[in-house]
């Protein structure tokens, strides 16, 4: 194994996980705000003026005050997270009213609808650390990247981590097959191909097949579908907001969608068999992937050709070594018998367990 390499923990997402408080008597504005809350997956608490219970005002994670209700909110306790919302684009007194109620900002609909949906969704998602997101890429065809991606996800889920496995390769045959879940009910990538803007993390998670205690976003058995970068960005951002672990199985070619996935990774693992031709092929993959992903590391897979070892492979590619993946006899037979990769206690499972122990405790990946 290589020396310790520090892996920065993902950022914390602020929020409280409750619905916003809406204060307005303007029925047209209320209809708009209710629609935006529904789009964000939020159930708001609606009042015509400041609630009599102080806790309702002070405890709400977000307060949306309509223009019509600003005067009625002047005496309310000053707090953060108050937004003054209206539809009149040319109201000269709007900023004065915002100051009087201590609003953080002024929003004019419909121009600010997208921003407001994002803000509401943030509070619905709740407090938590964004998921540690790891991508797995093969240095050449048949390197075992998909198997490692599955094993990493299975191991994380078995250890109690909220885990999502994302298949980023439309030509890979479907990673759900490796988990024995190709017939499982749930949504696949074609259902998300048109996604733009924000996707609710909870709704995404609940819509996917659950296999071996983890959620899997894979492909159906239909024609290949191109995933636009906007859809990849929205889906992966939603997955990351749920916290825990996200593992992405990626192809060796980099198109716009794959580049978007690479941009959201905390760490990339390049799986390279221990042979000269594999190292030469992996060098081309690494040079392309490295233009987007800053933290790319080598997983060297045995057996090794004469004169080669895991450190030689990493040095030849000029990349840090994440570790050596030993040969595991009987892996295919175990999968044929219904055991997922990483589901046993062999070398693959031990490699994955050691990887997560270092990555998730902040002690670095060795």
C-alpha cells in the first residue's frame, strides 16, 4: 500500500430540514409560492400575518414574506432567513420595507423562481455533509473498474453508509447486472435524460432500485441514450446532497456528460492491470481525465508482469498510488451464484473496507 494521502471531507450543507413559513394574503402570490414549494418537495406553513406562536416565526428555516404582508411583520423578531417576495418589478419602496422587517434580500417573481426553488430545496434537504463522491475508471478495457465500483458501493452500504452507485457508462451493459438487479423495479437513466435545474435528492433516492442495501442508477435494456451534461450535473448534485457515499462507474472516453461527472468527484480511481500495454493505455486515459479531475489515483491490479509492481505502475503514470488490488480466484463463480462483488470476505472486500476506513475517517487514503 502507498503512503497516506489526505482526502478533504466534502463540504457541509446548511439547512434544517423543515418547510418554509409563508406570510401573505395575496392569493396570486401564494399560488406561486405553493407551486415553488411543491417543486422543491417542501410543505410550507402558511399564515396571513406573523404567527401568534413565536416559535413558528423564529424556528422556521426560511420565511417568505409577501409584499402585502411586510407592514404586518414590522414588529416580528429579527432573524436570518427572511425573504421579501413580490411581483412588482418597479416598486420604489420595496427596499425600505425589506429593511423594516430585516429581510436578507428582495425577490421579484417570476425572475427569481429558479433561485428560490433552490433555496427552499436546501432547507428541505436538511443538515448534513455532502456525500464523499468517488469515480472509478478503467485504464484499459477489461480492467475490472465496474467490479471495483460495485464492490466499493456494496462495502460502504454493508458498513451502514447511505450509498448510491451511479452507472456513468451507457455502453457498459448496465451495472445493475453485476448486482443481479436488472429486473428490479425503479427508474433508470433514460428517465432523467431531460432533467434540468434542481432534482430533489430524496425523490431521486426513493425512485431508484434498492439492491444490497444501496441505491443504483443504471441503464435500461433499451437503445443507448445520451445524457446531457445538464442532466448529469442535476442528478449527481442531488445524489451528493443526500450525504454518505456516491460511487460513479465511468467510461474511458470523456464526453460532455462524463466531464460533468468528473467535475463533481472528490476522488478518481484509475484501475490499471500490471502489464506494460495496460499502463500505456492508462496513460492516455489519465491525460484526458486529468484535464478535469484534479485528484486521480492508481489502483494497480495484479498479477504483475515480470519486473513490475504496484508502485512501478503508479510511478510510470505519474500518479499517486491508492493501493494494490490483489487477484481473487473464484470471483466470477461467486457472482454467478448471486453474490455481489465485495459481498464476501476475500481480497476485494478487504481492499474496499480499508479504502473506506481511511477515506471516511479523514485519515487519508493509503
